[in-house]
């Protein structure tokens, strides 16, 4: 049908040599797609990133049993300078995971328990009147809040009122806070790792779509497998907690973040990410019928940037120096699940955002089996 034409433009498929030459001469210039385009220093940093991630993952696996995909996605977000929203019921080690990551990466870590009476100054800090006993004068002195850390755990973020969420939004997006008319930069690197309980809605404030869009990933933490749960219970009952070693520091993480940005991406991979995001928008002609029926609002351009950036980090973790459309598809769920707004009909039918994204990926795979 005309309304269900290909979700991916012709540039999303790697063309033959004559077609590629013709396309590159008439369309946008081609991006580098091999490790040869990377500088020697970048190659060395990328190799160190791969080894560091292997060691960090091994360290975290001694504390966080199972959940290997969750650990990988958290590390991807860190190396992409992204914030993470962890969604899951209580008792699934979300807080333990974030605390363990901060210790392995040797980052300054603070935990904020969000409650309905939490004020913006409780997280950003406030000015206090201090008396100088030597001359009797009084001056205001700024006392930093817990937001001035490398890694901030916003526990149960949806329990904070909108005013406090707005202060956190500024910190997430601008990486600075404004107090008493003065702007103060936050430490670098800076990450917000937020948790959200999906089963209790009483006394909570739904996160605005604008704030959700600032999270690189929305990671769903599910119940562990049977064998993993047995190991979790046995380890907890023994009273022994593994000692975590510090594998990286803040300066090394900043260098690794720069290396991820320098990983080349071919034009057809970028086009795949672009068209995948555009296919979530129900008003576009190329959107399939189920998107127009189930989706009220699709993802914005920030989703395409998140797809490509996180796919770079994933490629390195997988031992490759180039990004494929498979990397884009692998990070599609955590990138898109909080950026797609479903319709009332979809909600009434029990169709979740994950279902919509999975069906869209299947549609792309059916239309483009080679990718």
C-alpha cells in the first residue's frame, strides 16, 4: 500500500559500487566507515576503552548477578555522556548497580531520595548567612548540594514535585545550576542515574516528556532468571560482599568519551537511524498503519542523535571499530521507549511502547532482510 512504503530510504542500504559512486556524487558526502579513518591516538584510546569495559563488567558481575544487558547499557550511557532512567519494581538492585558502578569508576557519588516535600535547594544547594568573627561582618556563602557530584542517583525521581524536577532538568541538560542569579558549573563527568517505580502511582508526579527526552536510555530492569536468583539469594545470605577494585577515574572516562565521539559512522547507518526515528511519527506518509493507529507522538531529532551515539559505544564494546545498522537496532528499545507516546486505543488494548518499537523493528527487518 502507498501508505506503508519502505521505512528506510534507499541510502539506508549499502549500494553496489556504481550506485555508491553515483549516490556520493549527487547526495551528501560520505562519512568515514573504517578504523583507518581514526587517528593512531584514537585507536589506542578505543582499544583501552574495550579492555577497560571488559574489566569493569567483570568487576560488576561479582556484585550484580545476571543483568548483563543492563550493565552494558549503563556503561554505554556513561561513555556517551548520557543520563539513564532505570524503571523497575523495588528490590531489583537498581541502587546497588549504580553505587557499584560509581565505585568501580572511582567517581564522586551522591544519592538523593526524592520525596514530595523535596525543594530545588535541597539538590542544588543554597546560600547561608555566615558571620566572620574576626570583624563581625556577615556574608552569604554558597553551600553546594548533592548535585555537585560526578554521578547522582535520583532515587524514585517521579516522587519529586515539578519545581524540583525543573531544577534537575537544568542540571541534566545544561550541566550547571542557577542559584540566586548565579550560574555554577557541575563537575565533569556528570551523570544522572534516576530510578522509577512503575507500580505505585499514588503520591507521584509524572515526568514531563521534555525531561524524559533528556535521558539517553530508559532501561527496564526485569526480574532475574531462576538460576541468577538462586545465586543472588545464596550470596546475600552468606553475608559476604565482594570487594570492587577501582578500574578507571574521571580523567580516563573523559578521554574515553572523546574516543567514542570520534568513531566513524557510514552515511547509510546514519540514514537508517534517521528513518527509524521518522517512522515513529504518525503524521508522516512513510509511517506504517499500526504507527498511525497506536502512536500519538513520535520521537524527535534527539532520538536519532542518541541512536547513533550509543551505537558507537556499543560497537566498541562488541570489539568493532565501525557501526552497523544492527547496533542501531540493538539500542532502539532503550532509546525510543520513552520518546514514543502511545494513543488511548493502544493503552486500552494493552499495547505498550516496547511492543510498538519491536513491531516497527520487525517491519524494517521484513522490508530490508539484508540489514
